[in-house]
C-alpha cells in the first residue's frame, strides 16, 4: 500500500455513513459555510438488485453478504466459539438492513443516564430530537413529529396474522393490555410496532437524510467504499484522518473529526489510532496518544433467543402485509433486582430470508425473546497481534440467565394457550448450525428449490410433516420441564442482536472509564467526537436505530452550538 498523500480539507469529517453519520452529514451541511466530508466503507445502494433488497420492507437483507462486514466474529460468552456477527457495511448502516422497528425506548432509560453522570440527555431533553427526526403518520400531538425526514407507520391490528391476533387474545387473558403508542406510553403491553417505512418500502437513514437535494449540496462530499485507517494528530489534537480506497491511502484534514463507526469499529478505530487502554496498545505496538481505560469496555447488546413455530394456514401472514414483524410485547420478568418492563417478545409472523418468494418461510413464525434491560457486559479488545477480540459475555450476570430461562417458559405457556395452540403444529428451538438452515438464508436457485420442497414437505399429513420438522430444531416440549436441559439450551441458543452499544460511553470526564463527555467529545484529546451507539452508557428498552438517530440530531445541534460559542 502506497504512502498517504494529501487529498482534502474540510470543516467536519464524518467517519462512518451509518444511521448517525447520515444524520450528521445532512444537518452539518445545512450550514452553507461549512464543508462536510462523509466517509463510508460500504457502497451506496442504487437502482440495482442490492438496492431493491435494501428498500424491501419484507427484510430480505439479513443474509446478503454484500451488505455486511466480512469475517466479523464475536463470542457470545467467554467459553463459547466465535460466531458471525452481522454488522452493516452500506450507506445507511443498520437502518438499511435491520428489522425497521422505530422505537424510542422508555422514559426511565434516559433518566438512568443522568444517574450515571451524563448531563443533558434526560427524557425531557431528548424528546425534542425524537420529534425532530420523524413524521409519524399514525399519531399527532405534542409528543410526535409532523415534518421530520423519517416516516413512521404501523400495521393495523386488523391486518395482523391469525397468530398475532391469537397471541393478543391470550395476553389479554393474562391482564396484559394493548398499548396503541409504544413511543410514548409506558409499561407492559402488546401493540403495533412503529416502522421506519415510506409507504410499502423501507426508509433508511440514507433515504431520509441524504436525499438527492442534500447530495447536491456543493459543501457536502460523500465518499463510499472508503475506509478510515487512523486518526491524524498534531500533539493531542486530532486534525483529520487517513482513509483508503482501492489500495490508495489519502489524508483528509479537518477542523473537527466525528467517528460514527458503531460500537465495534469505533473503539477499534480509536485504539488503532492510539486512544485506549495503554497496556493493550503498548502490547500491540501502538504508540499511546491518550490512555483511556474505558475504550472497548462496557460492550452491551440485547441478547435474543428464538422459538420457531410451524403454523397452520389460518395462522400465517398474508402477502398483503409487507413487514414480517408488525407487533411486539413488552412484559416484566419480576426477577428480583430487575426493573419492570425489562423483557420484550417480537412476533415475527414469517421467517425473514433473502428470497422474494419463500413459501417455507411463510409457514414458520419466529417468537424472539429479548432482554430489554441488560446487566451482562463484554468488551472489544485489541490483541498483541493487532486483531480484535469481541466478547459479549452474555448471561454472565445471573439476572440475565434467570430472565432468559423464565422467558422461555413464558413463551412455552403462550404457545400452549388455547387461542394460540390451535394454530401451531410444533414449536421448536431452531438448529442454526444446520447446513439446511444456512442454505435457506442464501438467495439462489438452490435455496429457492429448497424452500419449495420444504413447504411441500411441511404441508404433508401429520407424521410425514413431523419428520420434516424434526430437522428444523428441537421440540420445545422435549426440554421445557427439565431445568438443566432448559439452562443448557438457553446458553447454546442465545445470540447477539443488532444492538451493540456502550464501548465509548458518555459519562463524567473525571472517571477513568468514561470515553466521551456529555457533548460526545473524546476525553483526553481535542477536535474529536464519537457519535453512534457506542456512546450509550446503557441500552434502552428498544432497538438502537431511532435512539442513535436522535443522538445524532442532538449531537449536530451541540456541535453547531459549540462552534458558534
């Protein structure tokens, strides 16, 4: 690789074109006097096959290798093997490939940050930025935005599948009521999920914030398929970064550099640039610029466990519903030491796969358990050889293990409830290690034929159908009454969601575990901020996409305030 050459100078260099980076590039370039450069390692979706998939509200992106970082491996616990981690590598980031759930979280999530030394991020202080980013087509009033760039819509309960409506009936019988508006109403309940959808299509952060009009701004330059290599320093001040495109390394100088690479890559980028735990950097042969012990620690995510359910025809989703998961359930585990509304159940009415026509996936629902409030934390560390060691350390806190076990029983009882049981042929723990399951995640003629053959097999009479289902995973009934079998299955089947966070957390600058202050500035250096999910000190009871877009709206406002001061 050739030596770096000078390429450009700008006021703001945004490294990472995910959800946060798209928001920042758009908002900062509204200042016509400010030159903004946005750098993204992935490609920009266009009017080709991949572009069509990215905008598909049926969520066919999750198995498309072109949209993800290759060879991303993470451990779910200290003793387990490394498993592939899906991290978006495309303009729009997670918003281009995720499940499109546009949830804010609970009031208590943000108020907790204040107790952890973060100022200016209480619910009352973040609500204006949630409103600023959205146009909610289902609710108005003072708590919702009417003219933001991101459109939010819900699937009306009359269009839910027979399964979702039966689950709602069973929950009502347990005293769990409907919540019409998850983004404002608190507590336990079931209801329609707000989705970032513009009509029948996905609307990513790139779609919403980097419109053709925004891209045409003369003061905004978007560099896709360009990877950040390291930060550039003048003493302890960051003055830009080296970036690489097609083997050519160049230097982009900037008055302010903003890292938006996500909770895995942001701490890795800081460490490779000399900001992080001094002992680890020294062992890896990296000169230490700033000894920040907290970089890469506090890795958090929403661990999830999925129960498959093969449905009778009357329980299945109709093709008229574009999104496979239109409803969810918030509930309380009641495990000692845990707050209320600490659990979530996503009801995926069909299995999301890449195939446009997937008759097998249409027969199989996924009931996905998530820990809303997470206590186990992991880390992103740089090893002496320079490689990354990513370990989520899931279920290491006993409260997390107890709640995941309890929630498996919660779902088992739910599928056995009369309204649901009449629609389900079999509930099972999917065998994700099966070559057949892996093959079904592809988008080729072999996967298409396998889907058709599987759908025919599962439509056969009972005994023959059950033989096909036995290949899909382990019958839930076989283990649910055996505590040790349940614990083992939970440990083996719990996986990492797409909500990694916490590794450059905000907090009191006086504490050595703090990486960024409450204005997203990296402690110990000048001219550098981090704005992505890595700054979240704890996770909210929601996916991270809408919260990180809120954070980027708020951060862009703070950046402009600081520059005017």
